[in-house]
C-alpha cells in the first residue's frame, strides 16, 4: 500500500478559471465571532459565527467547509452519472460511459436488490460451510483477499521502501472490524458499551442470513478479532517506517509461519511466489500462524461468514443496509439518518472506477489554466522552503545539503493523471449490483498483485481527480494535487493573494513539509528509506518535534480524552511548516506585486491567517470526534488552527498577541522546526 499523507477527505467541483486577481473578495463577517478576541481563540474569532448558526445534517458525523463544497460536487457528478446511465446501452462494452453508467444503474435498482435479499452472497456462505482443515482456512483467506474482503491479515503490493523503483509484496496486520484495536481493548464505560452494541450488531446480521446460533457465533467472532487486536501494534508504532520494514525471503517467511503454506497462498491468488516479502509486523503473522491450528475450524467459519456479510451488507437489501447503518454510522459516528441511495452509489462508483469517472469529470469541469497557475505557486513555495532550509540555525551544512537535494528532487502532479487506467477486460452489467462490486474488487486486486516484482509505475495516482485532497508519497518523493482541491475555499480568483496563500499556499507548504516530517524525513531524495541526517542534527530535530508532541498531548477533546500528540505528529509538523513556508512565499510575492493595503479592515498579514482558519471551520458529533481521535493522524480542526498559530511569531505580530495571551505560547514552549 502506498504511503500517502492525506490533507482532507472530500471531493467537489465548480471550477473557477485561474488568472490575475481582479478584485478582493469581501469576507462574510457573519461567520466571525467578534465577541472573541483573536488573541484568545483565533478559530472561534474567525469561525464562531458560522459554528453558532450551523447545524450538522442528520446524515453526517461532521460538517464543515469541505462538506459544503462536496454537496455542490455531488450535484455535478450525479448529472454525469445519470447521463452515462442513459447512454450506456448505446456505448461499446468497456467504454467509460458504459462502465460508469451501468454500475450506477445496477446500484440504483433498489427493487431488484431488495428482492434478492442475501442471495448474491449465498454461494460464498455455502463455500465457507465446506471448510474442514487448516489448509482450507488458508485457501479461504487467499480467496477473501482476492475479492477485497479484509480477513485475518493484509496483503498488497507497493513500492519497496528501500528500493523505491521496484514493487514488493507487503504483509501487514489486519482482520479487525471495529475502527481500531482500542475499541476491543480499552477498559472504560464508553468502549464497553460500544463492544456490547457491536456484539448485538453481529448477532443481528448473522440472524439475517439465517444462522440459528448467532449468539455463539458472535462470541467466536469477537474472540478472534480481540486476539488479533491484542497482538496488533498501535497506530503510533505503525508510524515508524523502519520498525515496520522487515524483509524476509519466502523460506524465512515459511520458517516464521510453518503452519501456513505460502506456496499454496500465492497459487490461490494467481501469482508466482516472489523472491521476498516485506513483513510489517512479524509478531502479528506469528500469531496468525498459531491461530491457524489452535482456533477451531467452526470458529474460523463464523469469522469468515461475518467478514463476507459485513463487507457485502451496504450492497444488499434494506435489512442489511439499515442494520449496518445503525451500528457503523449511528452508534460509532452519531449519525441519525442514512444518505440517499444516489449519494452512496456515487461514492461507490468514484471509489471503484475512479479513473473512468475522473475522465468524464475533468472533461466537464477542469480548466487547463489551473495547472499553469498551480505550478507557479508550487515553485514559489519551493523557493521559499529552500531559503528556510538554508537559514536554519540548528542544522549543519552537511544535513542542509542533503535536505536541499531532496527538496529539488520533489516531483509534483496537478489535476489528473497523464496516463489513465483503461479497465480493459472488466465487465460491468446494469442488472447485478453485488456481482459488479465483487468483479471490480477482483479486477483491481489482480492489477495490484500483477505489479509484484515489477518496476513502479510513476505515472500512477493514489487519488481520483474529483478528490479535495493532496498527498505526499515518501517512496515517490512527490506531492499530488487532484483537480478537486484547486478551487474555493483553497483558491478563489476573487480573493487577494493573502487569502489564497493562507489557504492553497499552506496546503502546498503542508505537503512539501511532509517530506521532512518525522516519517518523511527518513526517506531520501530517491524515495528510499535511508537516514540522510547527521546523528547530531537528528537529535536536535527530535528535541524540537518532542515539543510539538507535548503541546498537542495537552489538548483535551472529550471527557478525559486528549489529542494523541505522537499519532498526529507528522500532520502537526506539516501544518506548522506549511504555514511558515506559505507566509514566507507571500512576503516574497510582494517583491513582484506591491503589498496591498487593508481589505475589510484587515491587513494582508491578518488575511493570510484568516484564510488558514476559514478552511478549517467545522463541527463534529461526539462519536465522530472520538473515532477521529483514535484513528486519524490529523488533529481536530480547532487545534489545527490554534495549535500552529500559537507557535508562530508573524501571527503574534499581525494580531498583536502579547505574552500571556492564550494564543501565544511562552518562549521556551515555542516549537520552531522548518
């Protein structure tokens, strides 16, 4: 799996043409709360009015500026899909419109789907009934992996972290259903209640497929998943790239797991055994080896049936859809109403046939001028970052030279891929929704498996074009900006440079900084996991990042639940670095274009920070916030705004933040990294 740092998770459309700013956009002051001093709480100063007047829709666990944009995006994408559905029958089999249109048509045929109940997965369930030996268990694990059903452990192919030009097979911990190991293990009232609700959900789902002893099966399923959770590394340990890189030959892997016939596994997934695999968590795979023989076959059967039904449930009849919604959305995220069917099928098509839908999307909505303007901003911010590196007082010339080499080697991609997937050989029909889902999963899995041992395709993207997101890939040493992010609120032709640099500029700086955060900084200019720092400089870096960990650990979110400073460290470093670099780039822009005066009563410096804060306006339900704290490497938006700013001297100067004000950390607390 490609190592990607994500900035956000939503998609939208409605592009503006890029060009020179004709006039400044007037800020909507009703979104501000001027009763709050910016020196006390900048997030609330900029967004407090919006928070007070905004209600989270019943279908959502959170709501913010990204969601608002996503609603506009869905309207456009819905029209694309409806047009494709109407034209699909007249198009050649395998064409973009046929694939996208028929997948949407099949997913929207709720009458047929309702009449089938769980018949579409009955063959899978019957197959599981025939399992009798440990080798049958192995065979079914491989079968599930081929169809994208997350079972026992994870298998996938991506760039070898220490030989980034070539692909390698990876084995990783997996097999859980709840969002994180903590949901199985933490001993407090909140998680105990969730576990009780989870067990009730499993029982209800098993009863829907006709299991008479659902309660016993649910206990067996939970016992397997809890055992997997107990041996799983926590998310902080998973952030250590060196710890999670353990290269093994197939013979060594077989020695590690003598009960698991790896030759048979690779045969089952239709691949020749590779020369080596990279085992992320050897102790986890050792436990799987034990479980293969000490866990009764009927317990494995219960677990496999559960993984099949919970994976397929969103695509089955309403009884399965509603039961799945009730637990995973209502219980875990606090959502009270299910999204309309067209939104759910739209998301499925984008996730399954992203390049096909992306081509239709780009043809309709993406102006070529955006690429040129974005490339200019990226280079401006790269230049600003280079100056920052050269002027660092704490870093030696030797490490600076290596950092500059890496920065110059960064590749960037904008908008959409230069080479699209063609989906050759994939068959999609308009009248078999579940079969379409499994066929797409099988097709994409086979493409991934076929990469094993081959050179990395450096044209490939990790996101679809409509996505409002940006990412850094350490093994590719590249930053990627899909078409979806290249417009308001991140960039608006009506905005002055200050607002734009505070928004899209900070995003660009954020992704550059990921190459130099606590994880990305362990990869060299070629994308290889290789330490390029002097020992002394790395120690200084770790001292500075430890200050960021401590700062965010102190932020209390729910009850006694705090932000996890170690889990969110990479994103917090990138936020602070992104702001710093973007602000330097804004100042440099005034050498070319004279610095403007006040707009809306705010100086350019102030508007830069307002631009940053506006992008993060949001509200969360408690359940969704808890899930974020336990699983997401990003800090909650409130702290993404106030946390970095409280370390940043130009912010203090712009808003006259004095020592002792809540938005200003003391001199010994301030973290300065990049």
